RNA sequence: CGGUGAGUGGCGCAGCUUGGUAGCGCACUUGGUUUGGGUCCAAGGGGUCGUAGGUUCGAAUCCUAUCUCACCGACCA
């Protein structure tokens, strides 16, 4: 490709709207342009990258035995009513009407459509297992699109759905997809981690997320420093190896006026936050005899809402209780609540349960207890896992300690079980002639998000440093002052033709620009290899090779250029 | 949805307080100049100042309404 025949669209300044580095660079390098909030046009350079990512995903899916199909973006509402997600999905599901006033949705995902398809097309156990996938546009009406294409409303997703008779077959395909995902991210060249995850609203039991590690990531992931244990912090089990010391102090009430937060109380009483416990009040599940439930954590720990709301006594979704209502019920404010003689169900985190002689609220404004001990002073409580793990915690698999890093979620795989197949009665006849509902798995990859994540992980002050597997071009030819020198033009044209003949993706910068402009643009776009042609080196029949990733520069003979670059 | 801020040529911004013929940098066009890291000089093209209404002799500027966008939060692939 010649730059004069191309839409380069690079910019010196990034638009004010861009906050994260990948968003800025995608705009500056001319990869995308915003049309409206969360909606982007892909320019030629961006589309080249996107297509490369999609090609790798497609290839690995095919190798893993999945079969490509293409389903409509616009889907009839009755399918969604059948699966109950017409109500459950909420405002993120964009609903539209056609000219006959019939309801439709723009598909945010395709479980309904694919299940309806399989229900109609597959009727025998002999056709199973079956794994269908597509690479296609999704629409989710996000509350707040942000970070450019990282969280856009319209995006491209690879979504696969597998169908099975029995858990064992599902487990096999799930493992095969897990491996395929690892292959995909390795081939693209990203530093990633598969982590145990919460299955959220999609449903099902077993689930893994694939995260690209980057400081700008929105998720915290915890992983062991010695084993391969890794989990989203939402799900990482907090183990407590400490055993509770026996009580050595008597309980007594002390005045703590104006002190309500843990840091206030700890400072006033000159104790460590780890010696204090905090009591959070959340709404109780309807089945509970009490209006609220108390969750007790050690002073330095944070509540994990995902874990807490799974407890049968806790309302789902987890809701912090209204302070006025709690005050009316307990006759004290949030900052003074404690588990001693508390007329509510008490759930105690494992680490808080290992405390002895601790400090807690006295259920009376302006007072705390000190020297409190479980069992002796608080008779009725249940020990649960309810906090976020922190760096340094023991790994749940018993090997090593946990570290925490930020990740960008680029893939998510689920064992769905029969959630959708049961609701839509999708089954086959078994060998014995009985109708049996199928088990399902689903496997998603955010193809557009991978592009942004790759930039987050691979850039410097000059611009993008594409992993070669997804670079828009492999080689840039930068001739200096070509319009003034016949031999430079001849050399450039020859190299360009030679690269094309070798099927190397080459961008020939034939603009009448100063060298600095060309260098800056090619580095901004992040082309891995550059060939710089100048008068100086041409005297020795040489050109300069530059590597974008390593910064390496070497002189090479003109007749060795093609071989040298194709070797890289 | 709550909070904060912003809408002025393609991009980045000034002008608004104190109303008086719309400006700067980048980009673009033409000519010259320069040529191994975003040259320099000159001339030029391009803007209903988000939209609607109001006040006024006169509104980018003041008032009202409304739309859009971004960031933080809540929410969520």
C-alpha cells in the first residue's frame, strides 16, 4: 500500500475526550473515529488490525472443532420473552419496533437465537456434541460507554455456544475452549491470565475469565506467586490461617465520642485497625425473620459484595441498609454498631472471627466495647467468607501467597448447564429414545476490546508497538526526499515491489514529506519493521533497518533486505 | 440515574466577567525555501459560535429552555 493511495488519518494532538492511552493512540494513529457515544467507525488501519485479531480467533476456533455460523443482529422479542430475559436483561437491551409495531431487540448476545436454532435443527444424540460460533456485531446499551472502544455500545464479539448430552461432554468442550483461548492470546502476543470468575447474569456454575494484564484494567485479579491459582477478586476465596487466641481481657465499655470510622476509633484507642472489627448492615432476604443482616469484617478489610449476596439470609442484589431505618431499629448510628447482643443475624468473616480481645461498636452512640471475644461475648454468629482478598493473603490452593494486579477482561467462558435449553425446551432423543434437555456452554471473546487491550499493554511515548501478529502492516518503507533523487525512488520502488512479491504487508510512504514527519507517523502507527532509504547509505548500497519493538537499528545491503526482514 | 465540567472551521484552544462586524496554533490549498526526526516565509480557502426562544438599536458574550459530549460514581461484558 502506498500512503498516497491510503487514508492514513494520523493526528498530532489527541481529542480532549480521550482519557486512557489506548483511546488516545487509537484516535491519533487513525484507527477509529467516534460517531456518537460508544459508536465508532473503524478506519483502514484499525480495520486491518481488527481483521487480524478476528482471523486468529477464527483459526483457533476452527482448530478446536467449532463451526462458524452467522446469526442476525436484530432478534424478535418473543425469543427473549421465552427465556425470561426480556424482563431480566434491563435497559442495556436495546428494544426497537418494526413498521408493524412488533417488538425486536438488537442482540447483546445470542443464547436465545442459537438455542432456538439447535432446537429446530438438531434432534438426535448422534449430532452431538455441537459447538457453533460467530464473529459478529453486538449491541449493548451501556449506562456509560467509556475508554473509547474498550467499553463501547456496539462492538464485535466472537461468541460460541456448545450443546451436549450430559455434563461430561460439556466439561470436555469447556476444557478445549479454555485451551483454544490460551492459544489465541498467546498467538496474538499478549500477557494474559485465565482466572476463576463469577458467572454473573449469564448464569451457570463454572466460569473462567481471560484477562490481559494492564494497569488501566477495570478488574482486580488475584493470583498466587507460586502456583497457577488465579481468580477475579470478586470470587477469590479469602482463607484465614490464623487461629483465635484465647481471651485475655474482660469486656468493657469505653466512651468514643465523635469516633465512628475504624480509623477514628483505632486512633482514639491507640489500637491497630486489625484489632478492630466493623459491622456492616445490609438488607435481609425476604425469607429472613429480620429486616437486616449484620456482616462483620476485620477493620482493615473490605466487604466483597458478590460473595456476601450469595448468602441465603442476604438480599440479592446486595443493598446497604438505609441508615435512618437502621437507627430506628437499633437506636444507634452505623458507626456504633457491634455484634454484642445485636438483635440481628450476625455473619462474621473468617478473619474477623480469628480476632480476640477486639474492639467493636457498643450499639450505643458514642461508645465502643474493648476486650470483646467471640462466643464468650457474642453467642450466636455464623462464620463466612465475605471479604476481598488483599495482597499477601494465603492462596486458597494452599500454595504461596496472593498478588493482585489489574486486568482487562477480553474473554469469558461459561458452563451454562440447562438454563437456556430448559427454558426453551431444547433437547434431543437419546439412544434409548427418550427426550433429554441439552447442557450448554458459551464462550465469548471481545474482538474489538482486544485491539484496545493490546495497545494498553504495548506502547511507548512515540505511539503503538503492535505485536507483529496483529500489526496493520509488517514493514514501512521510508524513502527520504524521494522526489529529489532518482536512485532513492528506484530503490524504494524496487523494495516495494519485492515485498509485495513476497506477500509481505508493506506500507510505502511515498508522500512528499520531510523525514521527521514520516518517522513519527510510522512509529505512531506502530509498524514493527522500517526500511529507511537515504542518499548517505545508498553510496554503500545500503539501507537502514529499524525495529519498532526493540529500537534496534542496523545497516543492511540492499539485496539482502527482503531476506533479512522476512527472517525477523 | 447522581455529581462535575465542556460545546466557537477537520483537531487543540482563546474570546464571554464589562454586549459593538469572530481570532490563534495545527491541519488543508498555492508559491518559494528547507531536507536523516513534526523546517521557515508569504498568500489563501473554510465557522448558522450545539439548538430554540427571550432581553437589546445590536448577542459567541446576558436570561430561559433544550440537546449533545466527556470525566467521577452507581451499574455491567
